């Protein structure tokens, strides 16, 4: 078995196939995140709060996921962030948007399909329902 077949190493990406989607670019600086939060354009769900902002251009979307101590221990916060990032990749974010996803405690144990469905509904220009399987 090669490294690519095992899902590890330099060739691991080739195993995923054509269905793989790229994650949106990240909001890296705290000032960028604060700017999105300051616009107070948010949508609240059971598993997350999504703050979105339409930049008015067609540049690639930017997103970040935040999980505060309310979510739980570090292990739980990291799990919630990983799951929400995977949801962002699955659902996709419209070009020209900045998005900050704030995890809620239920995001740790929520079914992934439910997470994706809620994320799709809450994102700016949101769609009703989960992505195509």
C-alpha cells in the first residue's frame, strides 16, 4: 500500500477525487474578524451563529470559525471548529462574502448532515437544505 492509498503523505489528495471542494480563504487577522462582527449582520441557529458580510466584489470568499470556552474543553472546541470548517467546504460560500461562524456547544455532538443543513440556511445568500450528495 502506498502513501496515497493509505490517505497520508504527498499523494493523499489524489485519493479524494473530483468531488473535493476547496475551503474558502481564511480571515486571518483579528481586525478582519472584528470588522465582520461589527456589522451586526448575523443569523442564529441551534448549532452556530453566522455573521456574514457582502463585500460587493466577486473575489473569493473568506471565512473563519470561532469557538469560545462556552463550547467546552479544548478538545471539544477543536472538534467543533473542524466539523464547521468541513461543513463550510461541503456547503460552499458565495464569492464576495466574508463569513465568521461562531460555534455553539451543540455543534460538537450534532449530526454532520444537520450541521451542513443549518450552515447552508444561515450563510449569506443561503440555500434551503443540505448540499447534494
